[in-house]
């Protein structure tokens, strides 16, 4: 057994107390940090501060690869991980007066050795990288920095947390420390089981704390996690996204809410394409992008610049905002998504019908109207009425005041089936079609009320007939009796 004191330069320089036989499964695995050290200095903790790297025996601040290079949270998260901190929470700039190591922000995403990313034009920069990582929590193996399996750092190691040991107050603090929005889904095995040991304490947060380490912990050990209950947590993305300036929420100029400000997204270099635009549309639940264009930023408002390659790789647009305090971009991004139109409505009018469990019942031979409508958005357009009946109707009418009325005459049993509406309109140099309206099911036959009326009429007729027959019988019997009485009253002829 080795007995090192820590200052030795080689393992064989350490003392030993003899060897022991290893039991099965106890051979040690060891991961050493890269020899090109990295650290954060000047902050409130080891996970916050100015980024410095040690290369060729010299510590220097880390500067940008060039004056147009801007770091995203996704790239900064690589440094947080190498420091054994949590997730990247914010990344910005701070002043510098000495020589720096110049690193391109794209390089850390593709290599594990940061020193491999140092550029040859290393020199003096006015500003260097300032990074804040979470101290005690992280979400791993998620689709973005605000989702993943929850791990807590304690006693210099990371541990998984049981789903049943967390409540809403705990998850609120976790999401807040990570710089994310409100907690959303909490589910065991949502992001895998992981190999980290299970945390032995139970959080007792009140919900107002700014970090997990500020929360109280239970004195009793946490419950034993059963397989598949390692907590997976999804926090909402605090970076709101919207498309503005058009009649639909699924079209317009792209804006992002970040660090408390809504700003347009700049596109001075024309980097945005249909793939990156589709990431925005999917984030807004608007389908995919049908067009992405540069638009002139006539207001000269400050903009957010977003790393387009990052947008294509992550579901969290917040992770891709490039840190820029103030910049008046000349061009913005105009995005039009495929799901531009809302779902239309369908209804029955101007006819005799009855409502029943499966839909509507209309009278054979009747005339009635099916109305298609849509919330006011774009002028013009047309409605298409489709049915899966034997008649297989496929009718089209122009939209007037955002609706169309389809008159159906002489309904027969072949008209029974589902009816749906679809709205079509030409805008933004594209033809858009809405999703189908909810299905309207019609069955054709005699209405229940009509049948009841017929039965009542038949019964009434039978009753009237019976009454008449009874009266006729009574009258006939009376006449017969009267005739019989007359015969008996006649005098007998004389003898």
C-alpha cells in the first residue's frame, strides 16, 4: 500500500507498507486533469472569475481568438467542466493589461485539451474572458444547459440525487443557481441512470435560496434510491424567443430575451439559413422554416448576436447567445415558419339537426350549411371542405370575413361521415395551408323527434278511429234497440 505525502515527483518515491490482495472489482481507475492548467481568478469562488491558463510555465489571461470572436455559454461550459465546476451560468468580458492566451471560442467544443486551442497571434488584448459556473449543481446529458440528470457536488465529488428526495422548493433553487427558468419536468431515468454515487443527504430548501449550498440538509440520511430513480430535471429556458412585426406569432423579426432585455438577433454576415431558422420555429412550436431573410435594422437598436452553428446543435437558444454588451447591428433576421396559420373551426347552421354523443344527426332530404371559419389574421384566402363519406366531397369557397358557408342540399344516407375544413392563403411569396379543423361527424336519417311525432300521430289516429268505431257501435246498437221496441208496441190485429 502506497503512503504518499503529496509532494513526491514519482509514485516510487512514496513509502509503502506492503501489498494486499485486491478483491474482484476494486482495481482503481484514475483520471488526471490536463497538464495545461486552467483556473478562474478574482471571483467570489473558485468557479467564478477571470479565465487564466498556464502554458509553457506561464499563467496568462485568456483572450478572444480575434476581435470578432465571441464566446457562448456552450463553449464556456467546457471550461466549467474541466474545472470540475457545475454548468456555465454566464460569460462576459473584463479588463486586461498583460499578455494573454488567445483562444477561438469554437475550439473547446471539439477538443479536450484547451492548450491545443491557443492561437499563434497571442499577444495583448484590452479585454479577456470572465466566467461564472455554478458551484454545487449541474445537469448532465441533457439537450441543453437547462436540462439533464441532476448531480450535486459534495466532499469534492459529484453525486446523483434520488427523485423522491426532491420537492418543488429544491428544484426551484437548482434552476435558479443554473441561471435557468422555472422548474418543469422532474422524472427518474429521464436522462439516464449515470455512474455517479447517490448523494447521502436530503435537501430541505425553502425556495428562496440562490444556491443549493445555502439550503438546509436533513440530519438523517436520504432514502436509498431504487434503480431508475436518479432525478432528471428540465428547467424552462429563461431566454425567451419571439417573432415580431407580423400578423402571426410564427413569422417576423427574430428577438431574444436575455439578461433582462428583448433585442433583435443580428445577422450582419448573412449566416442564418433554413436549418438555423427551423431551430427557432421548432422552439416556438411553429413547424419548420420556409424562409429566412436578412432585414434592415432601421431602429439601430442594440442586438444579440447568436452563434449559428450552436443553434443547429442545441435546443436551448440561450446557450448560443454570444456575449456582447452593446452593439448596433445593421441587419436582423426575418423568419417565416410553416405552421403560420391557426387551426380553423367548423360548425353546422341553417338546418334541422340533432346533437348526440358521436356528432350530429340530420334529416334525410334536408338542406343545411356547414360553416368554416378562422380567427382574423390575413385577408383573403379560401376554405376547403373535405369529407370521407361515400360522396367524398372536396369543395372550395373564397373566404369572406374569414369564413365560408357550404350549402348542402337534399341530404342522403351517402353523406354520412366526417367533415373537416382547411384554410389556404398566399402570403410572404408562399402558399400556406392550415391544419385540418376538428372533425364534424354527421349521420343522416329520420330525426328522433320526427319519429316521435310520427308515432304520436299514428297512435292518435288509432285512438280517433277506435273512438269513432265505438261511437258508431253505440249508435248502431241504439238504433237496433229502438226498432225492436217499436215492433213490440204495435197493437195486435182484431180476431
